[in-house]
C-alpha cells in the first residue's frame, strides 16, 4: 500500500491493540503518528505519539517560543501594580493565546498530514486531528471484537476498508444486552421489523459475512502479501473480510 503511495488509517477497538501495531511498524522506519493521550499508551510507543512529535518537530519550536512568551507575560502580571499596565498585559495575553492555538493547530495538521500511516483507536479516529484528513484505506484490526457503531467512526475517513480479525473468536463485551424482548401494549406500534436482527452483539464483521458469505474471505498469507510492508502489523492465523465502504 505504501509503495502505491496510499495513505492508511489503522484502527483497533483498544489502545493495546493499536500499540501492538505501532511496535511492529516502528522498525520499518515508516512515517507514522499515533493519536491518543500519552498516559494511555505503552511506554515503547510514546515517541510516536502526536503529543511527543509536536514537542520535537521543527514547527514545535515556534509553538514553544509563543508559550514561553505567554508564561513571561503571566509572571509580569504579579509584579505590576498599575491597573492600566495589567489591562495592556491581559490584551497581549489574549493575542498570544490566539496565536498559540493557531500555531499548535497548524503543527498538528502538518504532522498528521505528512504521515503515511496514522494509528488510533476506533473512537480516537473521530477526533479533531483527523477532521480534515482523507485516507485511501482504513484497516480495522481485531474487527470481530469491535462494535459496529465504533467501526463507522473511521469508515467516514476513507472509501475502502479492510476488516482484520477472526469471527470465531470472542465477540465484543456487551454489558447491556439489547436482544431481550419486552411485552408490548395494544396501543404501541410494532417497530420490531425495522430493526429486526440489529443488535449490539452483531458486529460489522459478522454482518458482512452474513451478506456476502465466504467470497469476501482471504487467508492470512494472501492478506499479508497484499499488505506488503504492513503485513507484520496484522495478527496471523485468521480470516480477513475485505469490503468497499
């Protein structure tokens, strides 16, 4: 995919599933960025996080200078007794904060936009960092353990999707099952037919298999060959439905 100059968004239902992929991609020296709060990431992948990259990139130096100037202005308020001077400093701080937000946003946009592979959890893929980004392919790892609603978050970022997983393994954990039926009153309209068979327990992975059958399956060996340099990031010994979004 990278040889074809395609941009890839790689997602998983949990932080650990995404971090495992980052660990396998890192040795290949691929331009990657991991979205998510550093406190929730494995120590081994923090250097690839967006927060860490924004601190070490060239654009980050300018952001740091603005931040330093803001801190200096903030400290000078305590030393100033004149109300007129304080008013001027507050005005300067307001302008600096605005500049800080603009430069930080531009820095983040540059980092994410220049990355060939962006990695995030399914929920994290819907953040402001990817709002204006367009990808060629979305890869969802461990798709058989993800809720369908979660999967639709990254699917809006690309026209093609690859679901990787094993539908014979454990399904996603559902604490509140919605498959139970309740008694309806005579005056209540019957809407069961509209959502028949649509439950949280049924994943997008299962639904695609139900609609298209085994014709959308490819074995792990063929799938890894197609992925090329990304093959090491996907678990082996599973079946992978492939579908156009």
